[in-house]
């Protein structure tokens, strides 16, 4: 049975799973996931008349990830700042020391 993770802010299932090899960054905040590029079978293509090879990323396909852009740098910074504040609030609710929660937020 795979382990699934949920977002502490939205309580939604997030894209991480133990089915893929994940490598955390130095701060253990962001993960790099090993993926495979796979060819889409002719029967599954939107345009079966197009004979050119079409590919998808297995992780993106399995987790049904969707693009949320385009973000300009300012909007993305605002989004990330708000999300970080929400995560820090959740950590405080769970009893994490406010200073420790702030240090986690600064790493994001």
C-alpha cells in the first residue's frame, strides 16, 4: 500500500508518494522526483492521425498534475508568501515553537 501525503493547509492529497524516488533539498523542504518519459500509445492519443511520437511524464500523468500558470515573479512571490504564512500557522497550531516555525518558513 503506497504512502500518500496531504497538504496541512488545504488537507488535499499532494503529489508526493513513496512509489517514486524523492530527493529532498538541503533544507528538506523541496523534493526532486525521479520520473520517466514514456511514449503515449497510438490508441490513447487525442489525434491518432498524428504519427509523430508523443510523450508524457509518468509522474505527471499518474498524479494528474495540472499547470497553474502563468505566474509572473511578483504574483508567485505573493502566493508563496501567503502559503508559507498558512503553513507556519498550522505548525503553530500543532504545537511547534513559533521561533522554530519561523525558521521553517524562512527556508521555504
